[in-house]
C-alpha cells in the first residue's frame, strides 16, 4: 500500500516492527518501545494492540489496520469524527458478523442452537455479540456464549457448547484464538461440531469454513491514512472506514468428515474451496 503511494523503505520512509509473538501481555511494552522511538505514526492491527498503543500515547497518530469496534473500545469518539489521535479501519460491519450465522444455517439446516466462542477480555467482543444476537433472533436460533481466556480453557468451552446442545459454533474474532488455530480446529473435530471461523488459516488447518474480512485489503487501505497524516491531516478529522472485501473459504474434506453437504449455492459464493 505504501509503495503504491510512492514510499520506499529506507529511501523515503523508515519502518519499525514489533511483534508480540503470541504473548498478548507484551503489547503495552512493545507500544511503549515504539513511542520511545518518537515515530511519526503508529500502525496497529487488532483491538488489544490498538488499546495498548492508545494507552502509550495520546499525541502520536495511530492508524488502525483493522479493529473490532473502535468506539466500544474507547479509541475514538465516533466513527465519522474520531476526535482523538486514532483513525483508520474497523473490521466491524453491521451485517458481517450475522452473515456467519446465515452460512451455518445454509450448511446445517437443522441448526437451532449455536455456541459463540468468545474471549471476555477482548473489549470488542460485546459489540460483535450484540450483532450476532440480532441475527440469531431473525433466524430463530438460540445463541449461547462460551468463553475462554487462555488455551487451557478451550476444552472446557467446547464441553460447555456440547452440554448446551449446540448444533454449531461461531468463533468470535480474537488474537488469543488466532494464535491456536490447530488446537481449536482439533476440538471442533473431536466434538463433531460444525464451526465457522473468522480467518482462513483455521480452514487450512482443517476447519469447516471461514467468512472473513480480507486483512490484506485493510492493511493496504491503512497506507492511505498514513500518507494523509504524513502530509498534515489530523487523525481526529479522518473518519473510520469499514471493510469492503470479505472472503469465504470452505473445506470440503471437513464437510465430508462431518457428513455435511455444502449446497451448490454456497460453494458458488466461495472465494476458495479446499478439496
């Protein structure tokens, strides 16, 4: 995204990278390190990384390359006029989360109870769950929330879903879950629970299907915000944009293992089918 706008690393722009390497408690320290370097702009992906950056600085502009609900997380005052040092792109679209339920219903027509696997420590989860509940009522589905704050709680969360007689599971977006796709997919297989995920790497690991925001597209679009800020725009006045590209990925091998038939209409919508 930056290259398309004329920026070349080590020629007219310098980039500093920090990764939490799956240790989310390191985010405040990493944000503080970048602030200490007196960077011109901070670019973050994920709600908790954004919150850590906002806590580290109220003056350096922060560009979101995809977060849940930036208003709910306390990052901005509103989507149209952020009013703070934060702007960029949200991963939240009003219809997007609910569409995952529609896909589950298409693939598993008997679905009447769905478990949503959520991390209550994520400040974006409440807004996502509200949207999911709205769509669940429309589809006459009972939605139960099961929670996990650490990998040690994954097994108990799936056991709770089975105890609640869930027909399917929706994985809520969270950095903790993203670090353990194989473990979560393995538990879904163990419990014979059809699941829809928010990233395609779960499907590549053997999950049934994912309906996800195109993260690469969000990152490329974030470059436009960086460009405008470098050229003098204030993040407080740059409205937050929503995602425009979504990808549906289906694993037919997993569907077969679950004794499910993916309807041709759903397959036709897929951006990628794993056979």
